């Protein structure tokens, strides 16, 4: 999917570097770019149809977030997925997700609440079809709208990093379609509670989701031992 430019009047708030970042991150998460593979700015610029500057900025951000290592004169190395790190991420995620859910329930606009209900249906349908890419796309949109609705920019930036690494683990290790169905139902419950303005119910459903994700992570670790 190329990165294309638009006239200034049609530009979205996303910069080209942000668009490039999202596309490269998706390529890493979905294993289009495999762990251990080397990638170059020139190759990415050609594939995404954009200049090297936004690619370079995107790669620097991905380096800071642990997706790649940059080697001078060689390119960028896609890092392996660290399963043990997921337990650390979940420890960080729990209080952050709780706060996002509570704030979103209080601060979401009517349009955001309607979009959450639509996304609840979308992620459920993707899980029922066994469509992992559609599930991950809906999952990302869900987290984006929930963090946006929290109206806390610092919280949104922090969650962006944590959730990106979590998505990579999910795609790499969770192949059981039943797990997607269960997770979709849990996301559905969170979204509907937020849309209804119930901070307490939303937080309770977040706890159930994180408990489920922790159980999946521990099972993945056990399979590696």
C-alpha cells in the first residue's frame, strides 16, 4: 500500500512520517517484514512511494519503540518478538487501560460513542470469519478511538507504544481462532460500556480482557520451555 501525497487542502493531520510509520509497523506486526530481516531506507521509500526523509523519521521512531535496530551502512534489522516482555507490557498496560476506559466513558463525544458501537460489531464479525488482518485492523481502530476519547495526549502516546508491541505478539503467537472470538467479545463489552457512559463497567471489562491476555501470554511462554 503506497504512501501518497495529497494537495495541502486535503492533507489530514497525519504527516507523511506518521503514515510511513504506521505502514512499516503494520508490515512488521503482520510479518511481511520477518524478524531478523534487514530493510533499507531506499527499499522502503520505493515500496511505499515516498521520500527518504519520512522513512528515516519512521525508522527512528520504530527503533525507539524496539521494533528494529539500525545498523549504519547496512540498514535496519527487524528485532525478534520477546514473549517474556509481554508480561512486562501487561503489567504496564493494566493501569493505563483502566484509566483510558474510565476517561473515555466520561469524555467521549456522541459521534465517538456511535463509532465505538460500529467497531464493536466490526471486530466481532472479523473474529467470526477468522479474518486475522481484519481483526487486527479493527483492534487498532478500537484502541485509537478509545485513547482519543480519553482526551489525554500523554496517555495516548504511551498507549500507542505499548499496544504496538502487544499487537506484534498477538499476530506472531496467537493462531487459535477461538482466542480471537473470545477477545472480540471482551472488546465488545468494553466498547459498549464506554458508549453507555459507564466508567465502572468499562473498567471491569478491561480487567477481564487483560486477565485473558495474560493467560494467553503464559501459555505461549510454557510452549517455549
